């Protein structure tokens, strides 16, 4: 937790709440760290994360990763498309989003066409497995944040997001 607070300048409430289970917090930090070191580029990794966060209705995750994408210099249109769960204008990143959703929908048993479509946009078989790594890390995070009712920290208020689908809300 100290490293997270040092890196961000504050201890995010979601991290503090995950600390109620030191094993979960440690697991998330390790797995998310591995995902950050993956060969998928940083924008593609954020596409995986925001796809999971919006799908799972994690308001704090969407805000946090919107802030990260903004810091990476992502186009506002990309961020809006992700937050609204719409197809992405960037075909390479849309392949990441679509593949992530296919992996989730099929519990990993994507058909050959879905894998070929992902690979056709310059992604590799290693990237496909890295999507699975990202899904694991951020499924853990989104579910835990919703379970603990993690609040939005003040620095993330400008990036607030609320699910459009009632079934995804935390209430």
C-alpha cells in the first residue's frame, strides 16, 4: 500500500478497502503489475481494463482508468466510446475490445474467426494470452471494488462515470 500511495501521492480508497484481505490486495497488485509489464501497449491494456470495468459496472475503475488514458494522451473520442461501450473508431483497438468481450462471453473458448480477427490487427498469440491476464486482474479488482462499495476518491471526481444499464449498477 505504501508503494501505491507513494506512486499516486495518496492512498486510493479502493486499495485501502482491498487491504481488508491482504491476500487479495497482494494478488491484485502482483497480477496487475504483470499485466502492466505485458507486451500489449499501454493504450491496448487500458482498452482491456475499461472494457471489463464498464462491463462489470465498476464506477471507480472506470474513473481511474479514464484518468490514466487521459494521462496517456488518448483521444477524447476513444475514451467516450469505451465509457459508452460503443465500437471503437480505431480498428486495432476495436480488435482488442471485441476480443476481450469474446473471451469473456465464451469463457476463453473463442472461435477461430475471433482469434484470427484479433491477430489480423497486428496482435500476437502472446497478446491474446495477455488479454486473459488483464481479464483476470481486473475482474478481481472490479468485483472487489463493487463488493466493498469503494468510493470515488476526490482526485478522480472529474472522471466520474455511472453505468447506463441498471443491471450493472452497484445498488
